[in-house]
C-alpha cells in the first residue's frame, strides 16, 4: 500500500524537512510505501529550489491560489490509495501513522490525529469545534453570560476529555485541518476542496459537505502529531482580513439569514463569563492541584483550550509557548460523575 503525504508550502522550507523526515520514518515503521508530494506556492525561485532539495518525490510549483487550490493540485498528482493532507509545520511523533491508518481502515471517511503543541506530546490542542448552527450559538452564549457558561461547563470539559482521554478512535463532528487522513475513495466521494477559500475554513467547508453526505470522522487516539501553530500563516499579509472574509463566506454558505442575524446579535455583547482566577507570575508558578486534566486558554471562559492530561502540575514546556497574555489555567476533576474546577490561575497582561 502507498500512502501519499500532500503538503502545501508557502515559504515553508524551514519546517518542511522535519515534516518529511518524520513521515518517512513512520512509513518505514508501518511497513508502507510513503510518497511525498509538495505543492510549492511561494512564487519565489530560490524558495522553490530549497523545497526541491528536501527529498520530496514530487514538487508541483504553482502560483499561489490558496491552500484549497494547492491541496486539490496535490491530490491530483498523488498516487497513493491513502492520502494525508498536511500543513508543512506538522511533525509525526512515533506511532502516529499506524494509528491514523488503523482508524481509516476501521471505516471512518476522514481521520485526524491528536494534534499537540510540543515535541513531548504533553500539551494537547483542543478538539475541533462543531460549527453547526446550534453549537455555534451555544458557544457564543457561554462566552457572554455567566449562567450559560456554568450550565455548559461540564459538557464542554467532557467533550475535551472524550478526545484527550481516549484509547481508541473517537467519532467526532469536526476535525482540525493541519493534518487529515482519508482513503482516496473517500476524498473522491467528498469532491474537491472549494477554491473560493484562499485560506482558512476550506477544510471546514469540505468536511461539513461530507457530513451532509453521511461521512464519518474520527480522531485517532494516540496518533500524536506536533503542529507548530502559526507558521503556515506567518508569511501571509492581511491574514486577519482573509480569515474574516473566509468566515463570512462560510457562514453565508452554511447558515440561513435568520441564524446569521441571531449569531451577530449574540456575538455583539461583551465577553463577561468565565473563571475567577488567582494571579501568578507565569505557568511555572501554578501550584500542584487535584487535576485529572488541565485547561489552558487565552479566554476566561476557557474555550477553546489546550489541555494536559494525567498529571498534577503543568509541564515546564508550557512556559515557552504560553507567553504574553492574558492566559488562564484551570485544574479539573470529576466529582460524582460531573466535572468541576478545583483551581484557577492567570498570568500575563490584562
């Protein structure tokens, strides 16, 4: 079996080598043939030359027409029966590829890894948010009204724990886009990504389309992949405006006029809900706590949050990434089957 890694690059030669090397290592360990297809869109001959020297099987040099267009070109060029659609700032940790392939083999149409922030695999990215109308409205309300936040806290933490604490593939409503695995047959059923999105929301639209067609998605437990968040967009001018335009396009295509109006009305309110936190100098000053998991977020309402599971203290590596502020850290444990917060701390500038 051939597994094709498809990577779309824009001034990404500095991180691409680690992505390719880690994939090659995992493919050998899984005893599969690994193919690397790179779609280079930097529009810079020197950058294209650097990318071409990093060991890809095929490099497609194209004008930059956006991430969706790059993935579509890579899918057309790839030969594998299983496709991995990836950002260049991803690194496969040991054992991740067999678990991804196993979940695809279990009958899920599209599978994502457990994305992590650090090489040790201790700091877990949040599960993808369901962008259905009801779920989006509920999240908006929880960020603005304390009673709604308190009422939804158990369910929100349970949703994180369901993914972070799993020991087998977990079926989910949505996936994060830095790395997606699927059979070629599933990709063909879902159809090409919408090239009307230049950046952001392209995979969200694609997955939502698949879900309407009955596709099933899962996070492969134990398939830990580092995502160096922000690299892929660091060289994109006007990325905030691009993201806003993509979000508006997604809402217009997927939500009715009444739903869009209601969401805008609710979102216009000030974010007031969330924890009351004890100020500390930084994550290294957060004390040990009764914690089955930790939530660490830039929001007082704690969602979305990166997570740490199965230890009483925050890992030292968090101090390297959770800088600036404000940041909030909350320890959570179950009490009678329901999640409660056992301590909350904050650091950084308000």
